C-alpha cells in the first residue's frame, strides 16, 4: 500500500477555487468576478505601458542571470520603502528601516510573520479585521502565531463599524499584533477616514499594540500614492515601530513576477542592521534569494523620472476606470428598477466591492447565470 494512501483531498482555495469552477463551466456568457486582477474594457489583462517600456530597457541591458543577494536588489527595496514612507521620512533619514525584497505581498507577510514568530516578546496573537483576505490567517499560523479577529465592517451599514473597531482595539490585550490594511481594504473596499486613522494610531500607541501593515494596493485605491499612504504616514509621525508588507502585483500589474518588499521599522540604525541580518537567516532556508526580473522592471520605473510619471498615469487609468465601473453598475441597477440602496458600491474604494449579496443569492447567480464570485458577495 502506498504511504500516501491516507492523504485526503485538501479543500480548494477559497478564492482560487472559484476560478477552477469557472474554467469548468461551458456557458459562453460566463463571468468570473472572483479574481483580484485588473481587466480592461475587453476583459483582458492589462500590461501597463510604463511596465512594457521598463521591461524593454531591462532586456536591452542584457544583464546576467546570476543570483540576487538573499535580501534581493538593494536599489529596488530602498526605493520601495521610500515610495511608501515618502522621501523625507525621518525613519529613512536615520536608517531605522530593515527592508528586504520579497516574493510579492504574500512573501513579505510570510517573512514578517516568521520574524515575529521568532522574536516577538508580547502576546503571540495576531488580530485580523473581520472580514479579511483569507490568506492572512494561514500565513500567521504557519509562523507559530495565534490568530484572532477585531471588528471592522458593519454588514448593516456596509461601512466601517467605527464603534466596534474602537471597542475591539480597547479590549485586545496590550502588546498584541494587529494587522491593518493600509488602503483599499480587501475584501470590503472600506477604509477608515484620516480622523479615524489618527484615532486608531493613538489607541494602538497607548495600548502598545504592534501595527503590521499590509500594503497591497498603493496608488490603486485613489490613483494617488501619497493619498493611499496616508495611514502609514500617520503611524510613522506618531512614532510607531511597525512592520510593512508591500506588493507590486496590482499597482504595477506585475502579478506573476512576484515583486514586493518587507520592512521592519526599528528604533536605531544599529538595531535595523541586526534585524536585517536576521531577516536574511529567515529567507535563506525558505527560498535562498528572490527572482530578479520583476524587481529590475520596478527599479527602472523608480529611477527614471519620466517613466515614473508614466507609471503614475497608468495607475490613474486603473483607479479611474474602477471608480467609473462602480458608478455604471449602480446606475444600471437603478435603471433596471432596483429600489435597494447601492450607495456602498460607489462609497467603497479600490478593486473590491462588498455587494452585500447573501450566500444563497451568490449561489443562484452562479447556478443560473454562470456569474462566479466569492460566497460572501465580494466582487474582486
Ligand atoms: N494582501 C492583500 C490584502 C491582498 O489582497 C493580496 C492580493 N490578493 C496580497 C496581500 C498579496 O498578493 P501578492 O502576493 O500577489 O502580492
């Protein structure tokens, strides 16, 4: 008998499983709203013109294919953290950041989680918003940390549960880790306002809660980098020593290239150097070193002012189209006679829309119309 005979079929991935079902459907009018990837008006993936140009430049340089260092391309990740914190950030001036290149956002979260799993001295509990990206839970659990939830979204108002969030943050044991979506919350598309972020920062500082920021949509939410980085900048100004996972999957459309970075903000340069050396010892047995091609493309964009401006324009194209689609969907529903309030569709931001549809309504859309989406009614 095979030693694998007892291995049971694992459940399909909550999100990627939808695509599997979609591919099997033979209805020519089928639609997949369950993938978090940007499509153009022809339902085609979009390679950003800035990325095409950057890639052309990378190829003409005919660079070798040697390994990157364990920590990746230094010039790339230095620009990456500068983009998030702003070029004048005090943290960068004093070199208090320990930053490495990562395998996109997931890889950044994974290294950050592993670091916390080894070194975190407080409560070994990570609090995630309800709801959140389904991969957050296993990422932290794989690093030996426990996972719990905090209130975030109110299904009745389809907006931020401000009171619930406040109460949660006041109740979470001090010195716990709190995961925050820096902008364009996945899957609700509901973000705190500037005042609300200030309050969250203040409570977390007072209660010694450790902020772990997941920044997967910088510039994608509003089309403006600085606007989308607001939460981070507030926390930086308030003196938090946070952890930050960055991804270029969505905002550069580099999904399959796996480009990202992880930063752990430290109190001194010396501390940052020691933390950086430990990040390398975490990465080495995981995957040795990251791929170079995607990071080279991102670096081309970062280092040339003209190309960088072109990228900002590309970002605006994606953000504006997403905003226009929200408007069109709402108008169409109203013109078809729906009296339901669909304001949340236009109020929510980023790539996701939390429709408020119930599981049985989603099941009917899938069964009768071949419209595929997650069970909780999120349009990805
Ligand atoms: N965090 C959030 C909130 C996400 O939505 C995603 C992508 N769906 C990621 C992280 C990671 O994506 P990637 O690994 O492709 O960068």
